């Protein structure tokens, strides 16, 4: 896919410029297969992630939805036996093409994990860290501004503005997760992947995260894996339902706008899953 | 089995709607018979029955809302519950028409004679409306969109009888002094029966939605009475 790789150009400040997507898509997976050693965990996934929308990946345990999510920013590369076949196009450029730096991919496609994982550092440093390791060259004032805007975007500024020097661990679970989202935002990604971002949180914190995700889609594209179907129904614009096939490989069963999936799904398996009569 | 409790509760909702439907099927025919036979006892019983139907409707709606709040219904379950709430409302309104006819029947009382064509055609209107309702309840019970789609055309028969009676009643009103009030009562009864049949079409629309996920509006608009040639109406 040399021709598509060539559309990625790197400027002196390390940022990557790309042609604006003409098709309104942030990511396009085609023929995506993910392996752990000889085991094929995900097979033949074709999925288009719309820009500035929230796409939920749902499905039973083992259906490959988290593997697909991690394939979207090459996070699976960190597992020695993992490999991917097929394409994941970011603005038309395959992120798996030779020569593409996975670290750069992960900067542009950030990830928020199931359990909040702040660093054992101050709230301020948690947010500033990502920008620093990505070559942030601004002044102290610029960094202060970046930290504040990131914390504001993550809807946690008002709760932490008077204690930026305190440890990230001093915050509640829900606050920690929003801090981690602020840390992700500080790197200025285009896409934010979220792997069950609220499953470790209480219901109120969960709703705050969902509200936050709705705000974030104005500026970012969100892909969220969730076990909570009500969360997918509440918080997403599009829903992809995955299932495990008889060969234990996960595959995409149905993908549509969320309203259709939860009111009139086309596939009987989807119907069974979302009505709780699966298996 | 997964969701056994929920499935049982959905079955209860279905049964409650079918009970309402079967009572109204019967009462549509009974009220026409009571009017023709001047049977005030039956008319009074049907007026009282309306309170029961109203309560059944409220129970169905409240139980549906409880399931929405506690069971998070999705897809076909959600469509079923939405249809149940709407259909229960249509049935309740249908029985309001039964009650309206029963009240008019009491106002007419046992005196006088009815138009011969009214005595013949009004029970036929009721039979068509009741039969349409019966079929719609089968379609609801079987989740059968094809059957639901086949029912609205029967409303043409009801509309035909309505139009014919309307003209007869207007002519009757003009045939002699002092008949206006009585003719007006008769017009109200045919109007109520015609509307009851229209409500069945709404039921069919919700059955189609429940079964397919697509809401399809059938032609169920109120049938405007035919134009009357006033030159034939006596002064």
C-alpha cells in the first residue's frame, strides 16, 4: 500500500499532515484479521468509523471487540505473538504499512483503558507528561494552558484546579478516569479509543463519562468498547455487534446506526444479544 | 431460559390486551343489538363496562412502564411494549364509542320506531367493526404483519354502510317536522361505529410496527359524509 502510505507527510515539529478525508470516515478497517500466535482471534472485519461520531463495539466475551479496538492503534503490537493482517486506513493511509511508526499512530489515535491508570505523579504532571514525551516545545505558560484546556475538555478542571500539585491517586475513580481522558486529549489525538471506560465506575461517574464522551465528539472521533448495552444505546451514534464464530474467531455480525441496532436490528443474532436471549 | 421472568411479564401484557380486545369485540355487537332492540338494561351494562375497560388500559400502561424501567427492553421487546401501550389506548377509545352509542340508545329510549334501513345496516356496521377487531387481535397475538396489512380494506365496508345510512338519515330528518333531534342521535351512533372501525386500523399499524420495526400508515382517515342533494330533501 505504498501509494497510501505516501499520503502521510511529517513536518518538522513532528506532526503528521494528511489530506482531509473526503468520505467523512476517520478509520476504515478492511479484511482485518488479528492473530495471537496461530490462533485467529478476529476474522475479516470490514468496518468504517465515521468522523466526529461515537461508535460502540458490543458483543459477548471472546467476540474480539477489544482486539479490534486495540488493532485500531496498533496496541496489539505490544503483545509479542500478536499480528494483524488486512488494512486499517487512517485518512486513507494504512497504519500497518511498512515504515509507519506505531508510536506516532498511538499519538494520533489515543486510548483510554478500563481501569483508570494515572501515573504516580501530580495531576498537572499526569496531563503534561504525554505532551512532553511527544516533543512539546512550548513555554511554561503554554504548558499551563495546555493542561488547563485538556482538563476542561475532560470536564474535570473545576474539581482539580486548586490542587494540581496533588497526586492523581488522590482523586476518586471517576475523576481518575477523566484525568486519564485529559491526559489523552493533551496529546491532541484525532481519535480516542475507549476500552470499557466506565465499567469500573459507579453509576453517577459512569453517566459523567458518557456526558463527557458526547462533548468530546465535537472535536474527536470516539470508538468505545462496552459490555453495557444500555451504555451503547445511550452514548453512541453507531453500533457494531461482534460475535464469536464456531472456530472461536470473532467477526462482525452487524453494523448500523445505534437507533436501528436497538430498535430493529437486521440480524437475528443481534436481536437475541441485545434482548438478552443470547446463547 | 434467559429472561424467563421478563418473558412471562410480556406474556401477561399480551393476555391483558387480548382480554380487552375480546370484550370490545363482543360489546360492539351488543351495543348495536341493544340500540335496535331498545334494550336499556344491556345499554346500561355496557356503560358500566367502560369503567372496567378504562382500568384495564391503565393497568396495561403501568405494567408496561414498569417493564421499561426495570427490564430495559430492546428491539422486538421494546417494539412489543410500545405497540401494547398504543393498542391499549386504541381499544380504550374504541370502547368509548361503545359507551357513546349506549348512552344515545338510552336517550332514544324505548319509544318510537327506527328507520328500517338503520335497523338493518347498523348491526352490519357493528359486525364488520367487530370482525376487523377480532382479526387485528389475531394479528397482534401472532405478531403477523401480513394479516395486519390485510385488515384495513374491510373498513371500506363500514364506510359504505356509514355513507348509505348518513344519506338515509338526512332524508329522514327532512321528511317530517320534529325529526331533527332523533336523526341527530342516529347520526351520532353511526359516526361512533365508523370511528371504532377506524381505530382498528390504528391497531393494525402498530402490529405492523411491532412485527417489522417499520411504522406504516394505512388510509384510516375519517370518512367525510357524502354530499347531500338538498333538492331531494323535504322542507
